[in-house]
């Protein structure tokens, strides 16, 4: 372990991560590594969302891995993260739509949970029994529940991790009594498993698994709660009454949009994240067993799992947020590469109408985040225009005829996915990632 400067430590070809933050992504905190440019990061991740949400001592609403220093990464660069593998290790999990009872937080239940009985903020807690009142304050012994499950479910997975099935009350309670085992909590995890709550409001529902990372990115350049490292959740920090309050300007400058909840951030995809601190500080967490676009319940199936990444520095990356090269099957139909047959038809049209050249195109997905979806779209369009050095009007046209706006998470994470001129991607050092991903 070393501080952000990493001193003269020799870069490692691979770094294994088994430690977690306390919910705060702090650029001044120690990083692991350094890992060499092109090296591998392997981690056993803890569930995000619900477990940390019912663990008041965790200050960010998630429990992400300790960031890793990447050799050669400097502010103004990017880090290309090839997702080599994502494997779910949990046997079961629980989730559902939430509410926040009065009195259990200082402004924000994700960031500043409190015990209303003894007024302790971020109290240490323990579990007594099972159910929604099982988490107790170590100081006074009273229940602390910054969140309640309004309608929820417990789901278990088959041995191939292909499907899940929601279970009835008796089975949910059996899992709740051995929650750490069924959730496969990593040894260093500090969270209470949400299986403890044993929700069972929709038993017998079969669910497809399609695992991806809800959190993947780089360390922000000032301390930010992990679940709030994006423009939508981050908006809750503006003017907040707790220690992690930010201004709008600080949020825009320092966030890196690592909390995306975009279901295309899965094995085989390439994510390029901005570097805002020396060494980048690559971190991950909040693995989901599957999720529909928008994560409209507010939460999905948070699981433990193993992750393998390969990281590579992109010098002079022009954006303050991430871009994604999804798998072909995750692209909207209009944004998929043209087939040879389609290109041949295009050449015939070009010959007929005197078009000298058809520009080579490649898919790219530019991420936008903001307090609401409309503003997130504007953020994504502006970033895409900056990336390609064109007008926002041109991006609007390209996303309309050769792409789509996709929703990652409500209230405010979107993807502007479209076919971009390959020469423009080459100009910012991203063209070869498109060629690699789409066999161009």
C-alpha cells in the first residue's frame, strides 16, 4: 500500500484488491499498486446499494474497492479499462423499492445516517435477529434504519449463474439467518447483508442474469461519497448539511462519473474513464446480477463477485467523463457497424450520386450525467461534441440517424450512442479501441 504519489515503488503486472473504502472516494487516501500501464487488476467485490445502505458507518451508500494507482496516468489523461471477466459469487441477494424513514439521517440517508435515539452520526451497528428492525446501534441499542424496503424480494441463483428465482418467506428467512454465507460477503467487507431483511413480496418470479458493474471508474479529485460520484446522485451533495457538501461548481469539476449503473458495462466492454488525480485511482464495485434500463425501482440485485480488468493509459483524453465501447449486441440497432452487404449498397448509391467517399464510422457511447434526464442528455451531447470537435447540432443528427439516447439510471445517467467518424476517434486516441471492439 502507498499514498497517491507511490514514491519509487516498482509497478506490478497485476494487483489483487481485497480491501474496501468506508464509502468515501478520497484522493488523499492510500492507493494500492502501482499497477503497470497495460497491467491487470483483479478484485473480489462486495455488494453495493442495499447492504451499505443499512450499514450506517459506511458513508457513501456503497462499498467499493480501494483505488489502484496506474503507472503513467496523469490528470488530463484517460484510462481504458477492458473488462475481461465478471463472475457472480453470491448464492442469493435481496432488493426492492425503498423509502427513507424520518429522523434516521442528517440530510441524506446514503451519506449521513444517524441514530435518532442517541443522535450519533455514522454509528457503529450490529445485527440482532432478522427483519427490517434487525440493525441495532452499538451506542444505545436502538434500531437504526435509514432505509426501509417498501416492496422487495429475495432471489437465489442457479449454479451456472444464468437465472435467478425469487423465494417465499420461509426460504428468505432461512437465508437471512446465514446472510454472510448466502451473499458471499468478502472477508474485508464491513456491510450488513440486505438478506437480513428477508423481503419476500413477489415469490416465484424467474429472472434472467446479465451481470455488470454499477461502479467502475477513477477517483474524483476531492472526497466524494462513492454512490454520489455522478451528476444525478451528486446533486444531493450541493448545499448538504453534512461534512461532504459540495457546490455545483465543485461537483462538475471533481466528479468522474464512476457510478453509472449502465448495464452495458459488462464483460467484453471497454470503458474509458477520465483521470483527475495522479495514478487515476481505478476502483470498482456495485456488481449487479441484472438490471433493466433505468433501474426504475431505484435498486436491483446487488451481488458479490470476482472481476478482472486490464488498464491502459490514454494520453491527452479530452473529456471530463467516461465513454464506452459496448459489445455489439448491446448497441442500439442503428448504431451497429454496417455489414459488408450494407456497405456495398452504400457504394452503389455513392457511385450513382457522385459521392466521392463514404466516411468510415465506428460505434461509441458517450456518458452524460446530471440531476435529471433532460440535463443528462444535454451533458452527454456536449461531451460528444467536444470529443469529436463538432457542434452539438451535428451530434443530435448523428444520434438520431445512426444511434439512440439510452437511459442508464433514473434520475440522470444516459448514453449518447452513435456511429462516429473513425478519423475523429483517431484524433483523440480512441480509434484503435473501436477497431479492436468491432473488428473494423
